[in-house]
C-alpha cells in the first residue's frame, strides 16, 4: 500500500512523535488536530521549544534543489501559523493554539506532490509534527488517561523495528491454541509472532493492546458488514488496529491518513475523493470499503494473505521485487533472506499475534474488555454549503458530535452535495430544521430555541448581534414564546480547518417542539436593522436559561 518511507505504521494504537499527529482525546485537555493539550499547560517560557527542536525550517547543507515560489509561500504561512499557535499555547489560549497548529499542518498537507522541492515541505511537516507532539507530551504529565499514556510511552521504533525476546514456554501453549482456533487467514507460529505475543502480555504492551480493542467497538459492526459484502476475511480488521489503532483522524507526516492509512495515490485508485473541503480517506466507512477492495486485489495478485498484508504495508512493488530477487513467493522465506523492509518484516507478525490473542481472549485476560459503543448515524444530503454549528443546532447535539461523525471534513463548512452524518434517528428532524434556513445563508446563520428567561437582548448578546438584526429575519420575534425557534443571522463564518473536537462545555442546541413553527423570516437574507427598536420581553421562567453561544 505504501512504502516505509511514505507512511507510518501506527503499531497497534501507537502514533509516534515524528511520524503521526496523535488523534487521541484526553479527558483533561483539548485536541489539536487530534492532539491532547492540557488546559493548564501554559508556561511563561513563550520562546522555548520542547527538547531543543528546530523552531525554524532546517535544511541539509547539500540541498541544492531550486526553491519554488509555491513551496516558499506555503512554508512561510505554515511557520507563521505555528509561531502564532506557540504564542497562544504559552499564553494558555489552548483553543487559539489548536486552530493555529491545525492551520500550520493543513497548509503543508495541501501542497502539491509535483513541486520540485516537495522534500522541503515534507521535511518541515515532519519537524512541525514533532514540535507539536512534544509540546503536548511535555505538558500533559500525570493528567493523561491510561489510553493516552500508551501513545506516549511506546515509540514506534520499539514496535516495528525491534525483535522482542521469545518466551520458550509460550510455543506449546500457542500451538495448542492454534489447533483449536478457526481463522480464514493462516495463523502460523514463528519467533517474531511469539515475541509479539510476549510483548503484548507485558504491562506496556497490554495497555496498547487494550486501548485499540476498546476503540474497535465503534467500528467493528461497520467493518464486519463491509468485509462480508466484499468477501474478505474478518480477521483483517486487525490491520486497522496495526495501522491506526482505529483512529479515523490518524495522520502521518508522509501523507498517509485515516484509519486505514491511505496515501493520496492509493486512495485515488480506490475512489477516495480528496478536495479542499473533505478527504474521504478519513471517512471510516468509505476508507474501510477501499481497504477491503485493496486487500482483496492484493490477495488476487499473490494468492497468499501474508504477502497481501505485507504489500499493504510496503507496496506491491516492494514485494514483487523481493520475490523476483529471491525466487521465493513465501513471506517467511522473504523474511529469512531480509528481502523485505524491516518495518514490513515485523508488520505481519504483529497482526498475527494480535489475531491469536483476540481469538483466545480468556487465555490472555481479554474476555472482560468493554468496547466502545458502536458508532451509528443517519445521512442527509446537503443542498447548500452549511456550517457545522448550524447542523449541530438542527440535531440537538454539540458541534463536537457532528465533527466526530464526519472526520472526513477538513473545514467547518460542509459543501453542497456532501452527505453529512447526523446522530441516528435525527435525520428527519435535522432536515426539517435546516430547511427553515435560506440556502444562501447556511454558511453563517444559526438556529436558536427560545428558553424560559430568554430575551431578545440576551439572545442577541450571545450571538454578538443586535436585537434589531434578529427581528429583521424573524416574524413575530417581538413577542417571544418558550419553544420558538429563531433564525440567527450571523454575519460571517470562519472557514478555518475544522478542529477534531469542540471545546469542552459546548451546550446542547435545542430545536422547536413539534407544535412550534420557526418564526419565518419576512426578509430572508436581509442584514439591515428595522427602524424601530424592540423592547426586550422576559418570558415566564419555567426552566433555567440556556442559549447557544456563537463559536467565533
């Protein structure tokens, strides 16, 4: 699928500092493009960089490639965003840091591969990933959850480039297990497999294994369904655990992204669309479909699942060359002759080891692992460019839920024609709510359900508007009633790259009760205030006041 120099093997649930932006939420912090940042991590040392890493772009002395204007521009903008994010970070403004770090990485990820000096882009992207990661690691400390700590404590080199000691006592036990284990892919014993089974039985290895197993619950049903439809073995689900730890927003500095770690070329070959607005390599359902087809094609090519899995990791070309050079179309023979990249040599044994342990849970103390609930959603087509806050308003959910259901979205605006995922059972209500907003205004406008105690003044303040602006687009807004839904004519929408999770404390957006109709706009799209002033009318207090805030 991708050469070792082009992708990052996120061993189980391990995403490394230099190679991968961690896509893990921490209960004590906020995520920056998938990175956890502790809210109290700020220091006074605003000019420092973690571990002495280069703040500015480094370049080999022998680099004589001409510098292209586009690369110069992208590097300058990426550095500007990174510097701004660093300042925000040390000031304690974690939300600002998140946005700037996101923008920095996004600027480089969107660079064309055809640039003559694209290696400069890749080099700086790797540096920035490392810098941002280390800001994270050095600040979280004891505030991390066990799952997050697993990412930090086991660098990828410990997994994909290390041969672990073999416990001789494991061999008879494993052989006995295999004699009673049904599997559609071969489960063969070899020293590397024994070594990884031993590693995953240690405290450190077990933590990483459990984190992936828990998260797999979100996508297990989806993956099983697609694998059945595509006719590939269910055991291949553990390829996703090896690739990303079931993190749909995992991203490597070599542009391998998503739960199945597709690089742009392979993704395009399997109909994963990448635009400025969204990247389907991040979509769990579409990427799983593509991965199933790709693995099926590789098996058809080699007639051997081990070779197919190896090719998924290092590319069919590398496996073809290894077979041609040695004369052996057998994975273990290629391994003995050191014909495969080191990472690929360990990749298949890791997946075999995970599969053996998963299929014999009681033997490894895994029978009581509680997996995350399955992620379920409905899908509705967007007829106009729509901001995610508006979708959140329409679905009774915080915007973080909408972002999590739509990891392929790169920005806070979903384009017209996009099939957006909404919480299961909310499609009809959400569609009806969106239909109340003029199509040309869905990029910026919001919806707000009137609560007891609301006044035009308090609602207007929460959205940084005037009462007159709200009245101008809502008939009868002068006499508010609890349960009414107001159109909120926000003046603009900040189309910055979508953060992977909203700030903590996002309030639930409310929609009208079935008997309440939105106060339709008399003049849709009008931004002019009426000439008369509207007196604020306090409603009867039947419940605590709750207003949605404009996240700007």
